[in-house]
C-alpha cells in the first residue's frame, strides 16, 4: 500500500503498483483502511488497570503498567513455575514483534506456552506440508495463477476472502479460455459460481473426495509413476488405501455425483499444469492435516509440483501468519522452522540467543492454553493483537477460562474488542500504519512495512512493549538476561531473526533491510542474491530421505454428527467486507453497508419446513448453546445445511456471538479446531414484539453506551449504520412495560421527540427527532413499518414526506436498498434500475461505477444480471 499523509493524519490509501503481490490492487477492506485509522475513543490510547474484576478499567501511566505486567509474570513464575504463564499472539503482528515475544517466553520466562490465532486458520496447512513435503513451505507462487491449466480451489471462497488473487484468476481465465476451474465447497459461493465444475461436498468429507480422485487417476493412467519412483516414498500403502474410494463410494460419503468426481480427476490428471488453492474449509477440521495431505497427494502422484503453474498452494488468511511461523511464534515451532521437541534444535536456538538452554516441556497450543487457564495451571495470560473472547470456538468455555485466570494482560489497539472486558491490565499498542518491520505473505515473499504516522497517545509498537516488560521481568527473575533485550530499533530485531534462518530450508539470512529497500519484496529461500519463486523443482525435499512422503489417510467423520435433535449441518465463513472480529472493519462506514447484521442462511426447502418467512427471527441451537438470528432463504446452501458469517460477537449482539455455537474439537496433529462444522437445529424464535432504532453519532462510542441493552432482550443487535450512527434492534416474546420503553427512549435521546405516537399498553412507541436538517434519532417499538424509510433517511437520503402519516402506517415510505458496491456506494436498487434499462456489466460499470473499485462486487452484479431473462419471462 501507499499511504497519503498530511499533518500526521492518513488521508487515503492506494495499492502499490510496484509490489509483485497485488500490482496496485486492493480489496474493499484495503481501500477503506484510511477510514479505520482513528485517534479517538475507538483506540486504546493509554494503559489501563483494575485492581478487582468488578471494577471498571481506569487509565494509568505506561511505566506503571509495564511494572505491573512484570510483577505479575514474575510472581506466577516464582510461585508456580514457568508454565504458569502463557502468551497468546496473532498473525497480525509483524515478524519483529513475534521474535521478541518468542524470546521473552522461551529464553526468559522459560515456557513453551506461546501460540497464536494462526492456530485457528493455518496450523493444519503447516502440519500437512511438514507431513508430506518435509517443511512448512508453500511451493507455488502467485504467478502460477496465470500459468495453470487446471485450478482446484478447495474450501475457499476466494472471491470474498482473497479477492485480489481472485481478480488475477478471473483475468487469467479470460485470457486463457481453456483453463479449467474446479471448486470444492458445500455452498455455491461466488467462487463456486465462477467455476467450470462445482463439487458441493458434505462438510468434512474432503479426504474421501481427494482419495477418490486419486483412485480415478490410477485407474485411468493419469499418474506419473516415474516421478513417484524417483522422488517419493510410501505410495504403495496409499495405493492400497485408495482402492476402496471408488467414485461411487465417495459419492455416498461426500454427496458429490460420481461423474463429477471422475471429471475433476481427469481435468487435474490431464492438465499440463495443475494448481490447488485452499484455506479454512480444509484446515478448520478434526481431520485438517489429513485433508491437506490428501490434496497434496494429487500433486505428488502426478508430478505437479515445483514447476510453473503447478503445486499445492495454501493461502494464508492474516497478513503475517507466515512470518509468525518463521519466527517460531507457535508452541509447536522454534525460529527457522525448528522443532521444540528436538534437543538439537533447542540447543541450536539457545546458542543463537545466547542462553544455556530452552524449556523442553511441550507448550500449550491455543485451545489447550485456555483449557490450562480454566484448569488453574496457567495463572497469567498475555493476549496480544487478537480477540479470543469472540474468535475462539465454544465461547462459554473460553470466557469461563478468562474469568478463572488470576491475571489477564491484553495488548490491544482497538477499544471495542470483547476480550477487553476480561482484562486486568491493558497495554496500548500501535497498529497499521504506525509500525515498522516485515511481513511474509502466502508465496513466501518478505515485504518491508514502514510507519506512516506516529502512534497516538501512549501506544507503542508491540515489540517495544514486549521488550520493556522483558527487561523488567529479567530484573526480577534473571538479571543477567536483561542484556538479551537491548534492541534499539526493529532493524536489530530483524537482523537477529534472519540469522536464525541461515542454513535452513527458509534461509533468508542475506535479506537485510538494505536489500529489501534496494530490491523490493523477495521470496525465500533467498540465496546468492536471488529469491526463489517455486520450491522442489529438483525433486529433492527437506525430509531425511530427500523424498516427499505419501501418507496413509482415510476419511473419518466430523467430531459430531447430525441427529434427530440436531439435524442441520452448520458451517461458518467470511463476508466480503469484514475481517475476523470487525475490530477494525466496523469503523469504516462503507464496509458495514453491504451486510448490516448477522443472519443464518437456510435452503428455501428448510425455510418452508420450519415455517420461517425471510427475515424471521430464528433460534439456532447447537450442543454448546443457542443464538437468535434473522433467517435468510438461500439456495446456495444445500438442504439440511445452515451457514452463519463468523464476524459477530457479543460486542454487537445478544448472547455469546457466533462462536458460542461452534465446536472446539481439534485435529490431533495440528490442534486446529473444527470451526467449519457443528450439528444444529433451527426453530422459530417466537419473539412477537420487536423494536428498531437509530441514533446519530460516533458508532464506537454509541455501541459502548448501548451495550447494556444487548443483555436485556432475547434478540438484540447494536450495529454501525447510516451516514454516522448506530442501529439498535430488539425483540422479545412479549411487549415490555411502559417504564422500560421510556428507558429505551431515553437511551436513544428521544425523551423529547419532534414527532411521537405512543401506545404503551400495546408496547408501541414511535418517535422521530431531527437535527441540523437531517435525522438525529428514531425509535419504532411494536410497529416497524416505517423502519426502511427512516433508515434510508439516516443513510443520507431525502426526508420522507409526511412523517406523521408514515409512523401511523398511513403512508408508504421509500424502500431501502442495501449497498452492493461499497467502494463507490452503488445500491442494489440502482444496479437493478440499470439492468432494467438494458445495461450489461460493462454499461453498469461505465454509468454507475459499480465494480470499478476493488471488483469484489462483480460476481454479485453478474448474479443480478443472470436473473434478467427470468424477470422478462415473468413479465
């Protein structure tokens, strides 16, 4: 990115045309980043502390906070040993941040209890690569999207989650019409709609699908026996295993027609170059490592690896998940792709760090770390740049752990995260674009990141906060080790980090800041002054034998299965304009306008069976809890399936959020949880009384002010909406009393309104207040007919004519239309109007500007265009 700054403020961002990863393109989230750079109440501007959990957090001096952190860590280590402390980090940290935290945990505190939220997204990919190819190293690169003949996308909605890469894939197929695209996904996503072949497999059945594809390739002579003999081992055992996975047998497991499995296998096996792209659908599973291995087997069996357009390519989800793995910022890794279970690797790292030894007890991975806190083994937990009180599965258990912890340190930049409610101490962190360092992307490309502005308030870069605590902790428990943390700037941290890669498979020890400045972003391994685009071109792999390994993997069912009590298969996933827990994206008004509130998608047949109208409030149950959500009829979801976006937590809605429903069972190798499948049931919520309101003002401040209402109703959401404000929506089984209605009106500053029609005996309250020529606030309780017209006004539209008649239901207001193109603010109504005038996609782009920003809305526009003939036929 290139950042435009004036007087210490970010005015705008654009893509860096010279960067080989994105070539100047940004997705909607990237284009909106300037709107998220805040120096107000949306940010943590000072250290905060509370002496007792019942007390509110209060500001304290940063030096006092750093001393407190060191005191608590030292006290726990002295009383209970090094493993009484734990560090839970994030793929949003820079590599330099990881390096300091890792050294603090292992070399100073003496524990391997350090892990990251990358455990939730990438650990199965790591395990899959190591198990088959010998190292955690994606062998392909982004250029391969233009060079592949067949692209297999598995468990990824690239159009939403990796839209810049998806645009490259769209352009590649347009220029090479013979390219085949296969998508394996339970839903017909925008990515699946783009495919030549969609394989709508049952959640968790990927191993059966890939084994069946290999079965077909063997039967039809589409494997490369010469490559297998020269460069691999273990194939005969796997060959025996896949004999049982006929296409017919796989159809019974996956639900994918046998003929489509055969077609997918032929396209892959006959391709001159076959590329696979995959993410959470494979990784977030109790069989995630097996799924990754089964897909990699297809490449090894056909020799489709190490050459242009070919290879198994895991796409990371966070900006520096790869850098964290390189720096060893996970319980199962040491710096430079070393293994903490290996005495030789531990000794090597200890020598590089200048300490006598490293701890040999296995560290707790993410879920196990919170279980250890709940069990009382970990007393002090330090959380940095992540929001586990929303993002981890089985939220009831996670929050019980946070309550049980003796002391929780949260290092955070944004004031709206759910985890802050459990913090005893808050350290104010810098964030993009206030930090300098490096990140590594999915294609192993190391990029230099530079701060564009200074951090606000007392906020500091994460590595500096960690180092400051480390020096204080060393003074308390090991004074001689204070010298380990004397880095003057991030360049010194990076220099030590890259030395730890020397001689390893990822060696980029010669890639210093000067080289990055002169030559730009480079891929590792970086040797003899050159980066490496693709790995394993020589057929030599980083295993003891030098051969890649086939692994005997068989399909096994998900951790829980559907039943009479829970007959639905629930999956979760991402939206186009939000990222993780919305701590940042909710601050950009444009990013909240495409999808305004959480919902559950059900197939129309299931909606009819359950007697649910579109938009009806629905109670969704899993064995871990329940959540009330509006239901959306969606034929992209298969009958018997349900889909919920992952982004909303208890900071926005009643209950524990979406991850109050999800499963914490984990892959036995990668320890990645099965976030992609839960058994569920849905039923009408039976909430007859509803209310809707809107209040103008800063969304973050208003969310905090209205948060208590989330705990007072069966259904409640407080969400950013309109030009500058928040929307409140409530529902209950019966109308509340007059006193509660008055309290609600006061909360929305509507104690005195310009227009008011109330009937407290029926639970009705209809009030509107204006201000400065526009709408200031409204409340509709018991009668929501005017809601769309008032929200359209709140979003910057014209004031409705005859507000009194509108509130009384005697006049129809303007219909509100959601925003399809958030980059240019183009509504669905405007696009449908253009289609009605005969516009095609090119004409819509030219006249309305939709699809000309990041392009992420183009698949949805094409879907609207595809419905046009049916509309004409009905006319």
